[in-house]
């Protein structure tokens, strides 16, 4: 059964089907499933494997769909005694904890569909990253300009929270047409679970943004993680060189190498 689950994971990733993996991570007493029993759930609610059946499984499927939508894992605990046993239909008398996590590929979210965004998108796709491109201008964020993008989102920049999905393995790259737009997008990005955030700009811009965000009450520790200027310090000057420095920094971060600019 475990091998079937992992074969299905490979297939879903290949076909880019959003899914979540539920794993029994702890049990106490008599339970219908043991560690590390697994169940795979797609965004449509289809599932393979089992974590015990009954309403336990129904609850896990509902949680999985929420995890797929938000990109954030969660752990559910079921006490299979008393009223909980009656509700779940499983009266084993034990306790089971199930962790549900998204099956998420590393994704680059490029906010700003200008020339640098185009170059970064192309390089990111070439190294195997999923790419979402976001802009409020349909004449810029389209398949003709971004043939390598996996997803194109045209939305007002103050509606990003509703339009763009960001997970814990996402990198947000901010390169809009102006400082005001960059600042607004950065405030949104700081409230996401993104693994990394980068902004195209100078060290002076970084200081100004940090001061302004701090005065607005944003967490200083979180702000300090923002990469600005984004990209390794390669002395890049041209658009292609800047794109190389940005993707090189992402690769270094993914591989655990030193990636400070």
C-alpha cells in the first residue's frame, strides 16, 4: 500500500494535481490505524490509502482540502472514546494524531511582469521551478510575454490575498513598476507563509522599507529576512545578469549553500 501511495504522489506531481498527504504520526491505546499509515487526498476529495475509516477519514479529507487551499499543514487529534467515538463511528478506545501536509512543489511567485520578471521566469522554469506571474496589467501578464509561466494572475495589487496562493515552499519575488507598489506588495508578502521574500531594489530602499514597516508594527525579525537587494552580489548590470543572480540565490537557498548577497 505504501508503494502505491508514493507512486500516486509521483503521478500527481507530474500532472500538477494539487494534493495533500495525511499521515498517522502518533497513537495511544487501540486505534484502527498505526504509525505511519498514510492517505493521499486530491483537491477534488479523491483519496487513496486510509487513516482508519469512518468520520475520522471524513474529517481528514475535509482538512486536506483546506490544507491544499492554504498551503499550511495541520495536525488533527481524535480521541476514539465516549462522544468522540460515537461521532466518528470508531469505538477503539484509543487516541490517534494525523498530520496533513500539502504536496507542494517549490514555487516562485513573481509580482511584476516587466523585463526582469520575464528573464527570471524563463530561468526559473529552466531549473525546474513552478512559476506564477502576477501583475495588474493584462497586456503584460499574458502567455505571449510569459510562455514559461505555469500560472498567470491578473489582479489588482491590493487583492493579492484572494488571488494568489502562497505555500511554505514558495519564494515571492517583488519587482513591480514602482516603490509604492513594491511596498504594498511586500506588506502582503510578509503575512504569507512564504519561505523567502525578495525585492528588487537598493540598500537605501531596504533601509527605508524596514523603517516604515517597523513603524507600522510589522515584526522586525520577519522583516529582516527579506532579501533586498535580491540576488547574489555578482556585479550584475544587465537584465539577464540580474535574473541569473536572483535564480542563483534561490538555488543556493534550496541547496543549503551560503546565499547572502
